[in-house]
C-alpha cells in the first residue's frame, strides 16, 4: 500500500510538472526576457515586432527561448547521470535508503515550492537552476525508492513460509513484478488525473498573470 501511495505522489511531478508545466514556465520567462531586451519589443504572442532574432544570455551563451527549456532539461538529465553513479550505491548500505529517500524527496519538494517565489522576470534564469535541482533530486529519490522493492518482497508471508530455494526464487520474481506493476498503475493514474487538472487550468486561464498560467 505505502509503495503504491509513494508512486502516486511522485508521479505528479514526473508527468504534468516536469513534462508540461515547467517547460512552459521556462519558455515563457525566457521569451519575456528576450522581448524585454529588444528595442522594438514583441507582440502579444511573443514575436518580435521588427522581425529581430530574440535570444537570451544564459551563462554567456546566446540561445533562443525555445531552445532554453530543452537545454535545461538536458542538463538536468546529465546531472542525474552523474549523481546516480556517485550516490546510487548508497542505497545498499545500512539505513541509507531511508535517510536518503527522505532527504532527496523533501529537499526536492521544498525546491519545487520555491517556484512560487522566484518565477519572476528579474531572475528569469533562476527557475532553470531550480528545474535542474528538482529533477536531479527526483531521479535520485526514485533510486532509493526502488531499493525498497527487494525488502518488501522478502517480507511477504508467502515468501517467508517457503523453504524451497527454487520455489522462493519464483515467488520472489512473481511478487516483485506484482508489486512493481501495482506501483506503476497508481503512478500512471495519478499522473493522468493531475495532467487533466493542469490542462483544465491552462485552458481556463491561458493568459493569466501568474507564473505557471
């Protein structure tokens, strides 16, 4: 039950947030910054009035607003790969899986809430940094979350009451698949529901003044 509920919770970030809302936010902030730097400005949909090329300066690199969100997500995946290699093995030692699961999940949640404060034009680049941190911590939390699966399987009554080694292996594989599939089902359901809610909000307030809307 708790395994499924955790998957229900973290899928809200993986599906509508990182796949839909944050790319829209990054593109909107970078577009606003690019238009702000143009002498002629932009029209209502963000196109330069005098057909100039709009771009933003990110770490001294000139890129278009459309490219900016993809670049940030790419950097977050690169950071995930480095962090996984460096810290993923800690899940196999002592009480690390619980400690690091709490640390990564709570830290990522707090950083995600900072978008309510820092998604303004004056610091348009800061949400990009927050996206990298959030996505990296989310990915690492999944590593420690998945490390609980073998423990959950081996504490099932049907597994503990069987002394046949070959039969235990079959039971372990079957239980692992069943529990993992249940988590995916809850996760996909949560992602689907939260995506519908996010799309409804975006459709109702397509030109809102707030950060995400």
